[in-house]
C-alpha cells in the first residue's frame, strides 16, 4: 500500500478526528511502500511517509478564470478585438486593450 492509497482509503471514510487518523497510520504503517520502493524502517522513512501522505492530500489549484472585462468600461471583451464597445448616448469605450487568451 502506498501513502496515496492509504490517504485515499482514509478519505473515503470522511472527516475523522486526529486520534482516528493517527491510529489508522499506526495500524497500516507496516504495509506502506514508499515512492522509492522501500518500507518504513526508520525516522527518515517515516518523514518520507508523512510527506508523501501530505502530497497525496494536496488539492490541485483551481483554474483561475480569465478576466475578459475592459478595465475602462467593464464591458466583457468579445473575440480578440479591441474593446471600443458602445457604452450608450453615442459613446464608445476608448479602451484599446486586446483580449488576453
């Protein structure tokens, strides 16, 4: 069992008290195979185990939505053209920013 598999098992159980998590680690530590293929034997292996567990629980960063709004008028840019959006009363946005893709 890898630390990633261990964390996936624990995650399927839902949120747990720290006591339960530590007991789970203690009960399964002898089954762990680290990324380097070794079992947990000493303090440095235990450190690697905890780091691999931490990495396995890291959530990917959500993609940041691109801002396609004109900084001058707030109009959402359409396509890759300059803004020049009609903003009413015969006026057009003076923005010359290009849409970033």
